[in-house]
């Protein structure tokens, strides 16, 4: 009994902040090791929302949630994947494993959320997650080499602390809006919000809508509002336009300089009146629970500084960040990071010296600085995943083929921003070719899982059989 107590006392503890795709990937990584018979540390995950899924967990709320915490999610109704699902497929849990049949390449949010949950439900990891619990403060003791994490149990209005040997920050970086000011906007008579608070296109029907920004969210919200009946959509860019062939009803203009009531003034000297404004101006990497010396400070880019292998905080590698990059790859990149982080925490992956780590970071930063095109970005992130996937036993997948798909996707959007979601791709995990969705995306107004998985062809065949029996 005495030796058992010593073992319990010496067992390492891992704290994970966030149960979105990155935090769930870390839980899955430990479960995978456990299933192989490996001894794993005690793992506790803290999630401020009432359910897992992070961004994919849709909420109608904006501003603050049930317990007064800032709303995390930026999801909205009618959101469909804006990249091929074949580019984000888990290599240890395919879409075939989950849906048992081919589906289209661009599913709506509820379908992707169902897929994320399907993998994690195979394990009992929900038991490791404390929901409605938010991180308030982190400190690190140089003597004991342990983190103290101060937490708020929101449901019970209780503050407490726990101690950990490793801390994994998987809280995302698309939840704290970057909200610029334009002179006169305080007198704009219509609705002016950030994309973080956009919950659907319905309210913008028959309106002239101004979107400020040239990000993926500007592109997607603009197209969604056009699809659902906005009278006109204008996208205002700061540096470069998105530059695709926009349909009639969507246009791009240089940056707004100021507002006069409902009229926007643009850099090119033109003016136009609008009913509503949506700021698609990006997000901040915000970690208010971390002290200055542990806080990742970066803009959204493909390789944040001070993270060795994009994961380990260089000055304190026991502090691990997941999913902090700008993203072409998503779920499968989070997996490769989580598997590597797990192996470090299990003592299987040894880190080089801080100086060697710094050299490696600088190599990737220099490459990142020289990226010029979307193709360059895809190749860079593909090379990054190749670099880290070989360091763990995460199941391999054809990264080069995924890169080809990403480039096709970029071309498809250039060709027609309204129809690219009707294209299909082949899985690199199973070889399955996606099937075409039963309805063209521009005509599909229902994003429910039930509607998406509906198979009209089979029903038509059944009708034919029934009719033939009557005559």
C-alpha cells in the first residue's frame, strides 16, 4: 500500500485549457497511448463552455454567456466548410468510419461537429473534462517546476486551484475580436458588429451590407449574405483585394476612411450608403490567464515566434501551445502537434538545447517571411506537418496529395466563388471519392445534418418499386 501511495504522489499531471479540436486532440493522443499499454499521466481538461467542440459548438448568444464570460464561438447559421473535408480528415478516424458512406466534400457545420464528436466519443475522455470552468491565472514555481492553475467553476461560483507538471494551452485564437475604429462610425444608424457576433445572414436580407476586411470570414460572410438575399455586399480591403471573380451584387473597394451617418467614404474618393456594417478584421491571440513571461505574443501567421516545432514555448517547454498557427490544415495538424506534445510529456521525445531550439524557430520564421502566394503558404504548412509528424507515431497520411487538393481549392474559388463547394475530392485516408451533394450549394438553404444526409435518389427508387407493385 505504501508503494502505491508513492506512485500516486509521483504520477505526473497534465492540465489542458480548452476542449475544442486542439484540446480534444491532446486527450485523444493520450488515449491512443493508453490503448497501446503505455503508462500515461493524470490528465484534466478545463472548458469554459458547457460542451466540447470549441468553435464548432454553435451558440445563439453574443457578447457574454450564461455565466457572464465572454462568448468563445464565432460560428453562425448556414456555415458550411470553406475547405475540402478531405484536407482535414483525421488519419485515425476517417469520414467513412463515421458516416459509413461517401458524403460531399463541403459539409455544413453540424455535420463536421458530428464527425469531431464521433471520434472522441469512442473514448471515455468526457470524464477528463471539467465543463463550465474557466482559467483565471497561471503561475510557475521555478523550484518545484510545477504550474499552479487558478480556476473558476462558473456553475457553482467557486474559485480553486490545481497543480500541474505540464500545461497545454488549447484555447484557440479566433475568439477575441480585433475591432478597429473609423471616424464617425459611432453615428452610423444601422447595425455595426464584428464577425465574431455574426450569427446568420437572415437579418441582412434586402440590405446594402458593408464588410470591412479581406479575410476568409469576409469572403464567406459576404457570399452567405449574398446567397440569403442581401441587396448588395461590398468588401472593403486595407492592402490587397481578395480578387476573385465576384458575381453581380458583390464588389470590392479600398479601405473606408470615415463615416458620415449611414454613408461610408472610401480611400478612392467614392462614397456609398449602407444599412449595416460587419467588421471582418480578424482576431487577437489573447491569453489573459497567463503572466507576461509565459504569454505567446503574435499576430495571426503560419509560424508564431517562440514556439519550438510550433508547439513548445521556448523559454519554458513544459508550457505547450496547440493550434496557434494560421491554418490551412486544421484537425490533422492539431493531431500531429498533440501526438508530439504527448510524446514529450511521456519522456519519449527529448528536446534539444534552448539554443538549438532557437535556431530551428529562426529557420521557420525566415521561411515564413518569404512566403508570397497562397501556394507558398500551402507548401510551407505542408512542410511543417511533415517535419513534426515524423517525430511521433501519429498515423501518416499523404501530405503532398492534401497540398495538391488545397491548391485545387484555391483555383476553384478563383474560378467561381459561388460554386467551388460543389466540387468533390478523394480521401487520402481511405481512397473514397466524395459524392456530389444532392443540391447545389447556392440552392441549399438548409444546413441541418438531417437534410445533408438525406438521400433523394434512394427514395425515388423506392417510389418506383412501390408504383410498379400497384400495376
